[in-house]
C-alpha cells in the first residue's frame, strides 16, 4: 500500500504521515528532508553564479544518512529548501530516490508537495492536508520555541506565506491536490483528531478498492 500525503509547510502532513506509517507498519519518507539536505549543502552560496550547479550536484549525492530531522529543521534551512526546489535539475535528481522508496515491497508512506501528483500518481490513497496560515505559523513557532529558539511570529507568518506562493508558482513542481486526493483541513484539529480522520480516510479508500 502506498500512501501519498501532500500539503503546505506546517500543515501537519509530516506528523500525520509518520502516524499513518506507524499505524499501518509501513516505512516513511519525509521528502521535504531531501530538499532541506540539498538546501543545507548550498548554504552560503545563495545568489552566486554557481548556486544551481551546486544544488544539483548535492541532490545527485543525496544519501539516506543525510536526512537528520533535527539537523535540518531550522527556519533558515526550510527557506533554502524552497529555493532549491524550483531547480529542475534538483527535482529530477531526487525523483528516482523517492520512487525507489515508494515502490519497495509492501509499500510506504511519503509526504511532501508533489507526491500524489508527480512522484506517486498511482498511490493507493492520496491525502492533501490543509490548514490556515496563521494556525501553521503558530505550530511552527512552537516547534522552534521548544528548541529554545526565539520566534517573531509576524516575520514567520510572512515567510510561510512567501513559501506557499513560491511552491504554488514553482514551474517545476506539481503542488496542488491530485484529482483523486482526499482533502483534510487540520486547522481546528489536534494531532490525535487529525490522525483519526486520516486513518478513517485510508481505511475507507482501501475498503472501496477491495470491492472493485
């Protein structure tokens, strides 16, 4: 079973994907970490002539051992991730990594921004997670504060909305709900309620498939 989970930054897609993976005992890949790892690798080279080439080279060298969430979950790395994600060569270099993970025996859960539309269009279940931008700002702020970081919520909100715009207008991306995706708005849901809703969607979708 392949489950694709897409959505904007801080919508809860990563936490839900991890919860679904644990519930169904499937491996999980946070594909955003791939772009974060590439972004981290080119830190300090923004605006230089060789930025794109460095990013593509970093994407071609990516390894599962590079995907440490704690190391890659800073605000600065997140901003860099969205900048390298618009580079066609980076996306192409990471495509096979994601496909191979998804197609392993037994299936997998992947979360990101184009899983249901481009990486796994044949996924058994596709979820697109939504949440109000201010709710997402508060969630991300609490994550940073839990690590001891000070947060300017207005600035963070502006960054989240800027990233949403960049993701939506990425000419090399596919950041939109697939036609057969199930929309799940988590704005007013805590993680337990959101996970219950996601499990219900997956169970319902698989039950319908079994009857076909």
